[in-house]
C-alpha cells in the first residue's frame, strides 16, 4: 500500500514538473519547437491559480539594464507576456515621434542626381532635434512654416575648381571646392534663442548627400515636421528594436574529454567552458545568454541526448539601437509613456461605454 502511494506521489510530482515546463519554457527539439504558445490562463491547469493579480505582477516584473551607451541599449524585461513585449517593440518602431524632412523645395539642381531621388535621400536623413519641444503640424496648413512645429534646413552650394590644386593631383578633395554636399539649419522666428544650446541638424555631420563637379549647383530649402513611423519609415527613431527569449541550456549528464570539446564548439563562444576535474576536461554551462540557439548540437548523435535546449518564456532580452535622434534610454521611456497612454485611453473607452 505504501509503495503504491509512493509511486503515485512520484508520478504526480513528475506530472507537475512537466506542467511547469510547459507553462514557463519553450523547448528546442531536433525537428521542431515545443510549448510555443502561452497556456497559463485561468482554469487551464488544475491546481494552478492563473488569475491575473496586480501584486503578483509587481513582485515578478522587473527591468534590468545590461548595456547602455549613446546609440544602443540592451535590457531584460522579465515577467510579462509576449503580447506586451511585442506591443512595446512595435511602439518603438512606429509610434515614438521624431522630426524628419517632409517638404523639399528645390530652386536649382544641376547635379546628376534627379530631383525625386534627391528629395528621397534628404527625407531619410535622421535629424538631431528633440521632438518633445515641437507640436504636430496642422493637417490643414499646406504652406508656410512656424517656429513651434517646423525646422527649416537649407542646402545652397556651388562647386568650382580649386585654383591652388596640384596639376598631378587626382583627389577630388584637392581638385574641387564645395564638391561635398551638406545641409545646415536656418532658425525660424525665435528658434535661435530657444534652441541656442541645441545643435539642430543631421545626426552625423559627414552624411553625404551628393557629389558635385565644377559648374554644378544646388539650392534647396527643407521643412522638417513631427511625425511617427506608422506614417512613414523616415520618422522611426530606431535603426532596430528587437527582442529574444533568454536561452536556457541544461546538461543532462557529465560530458568529458573529446566529447566535451566538441560540445563546446557546438555553441557560441562563452556559452560552454571546460574545467579540470581529477585530470579530466569536463563541460559546464557558463553563460547560456550568449547562445544564438542554432541547435548545432542536435546534429551530433552522441551529443543530442546529453543536453536540453530551452528558452524562458517570460524573459525578454531587448536590443534597441537609436538612429541618433534621441538617446536609446529616452526612446524606451517615451515608448512606455505611449503604451501607458494607450492603456488609459482604452480604460476611458470602457468607462464611457459602461455609462451608456
């Protein structure tokens, strides 16, 4: 009787362990990926209370900044569902506003670049200007520029020969004057005083727009307005915004010698290391975060059963690379504000519906 009870309890414990794995891990197999979809919703698993609870969420949710510099940021977002993580990613791509060139007035263009191509190139240049200090342009306002909603840039240049250039030189930088085309900011109204401490203009000063030869000339005025990437990709503030699930690598048995060396080569550098145990090289998992989940190890018949590959379902590793318009940490903060505003708008709609 006691043996039977012990067997049933062991079976129940194994079942609960399998359920926990299904709920919290994505398993990478040789011929497919298991547990892809979220399944921890109320009533799906007996013995689990999966009703959403604010206190439980606040306890489990966290954001850990792993890397931050002036152009990129990597951080972990833990304790949320994939739908929220993806909404956050999409907001970064398409709903955080920036300033970009919208109107291009070409008064003279004798370069070899056609007007349409030139205007397109200008539109995609990231402009260093804080969009939070500007208003959205009125849709009914067709022409004219206001200091509260428009930045004016100008490109006025004419190429000529350099009379001091050496006859033997073949370098265009020595042969010609003003052959590299760049743009500069022309303040409107009181912008020169308001943005005295800001260097408004292209994010990088060496962005090449066109190359001119003697006699060729460009005279262009550009208007930058506030917009979002949902309307046009030129307004997107990020070069990339992506996430991946935290890899989890588990060794099911001890791997030694030549087998351990081959196991190490199956993963990205820094994931598996070899340590000396009683004169033998033994494999151990050092940092599974660095793995790219290539599943190379599953190609080896003698290795595929000694390791288990998985990913933590609610641990998202975000990578945000800014175009330089705003620092990446500011972009993340602005994206959170947009998401909060969406949630508040949804709650307001629910309240107004209930009142009706």
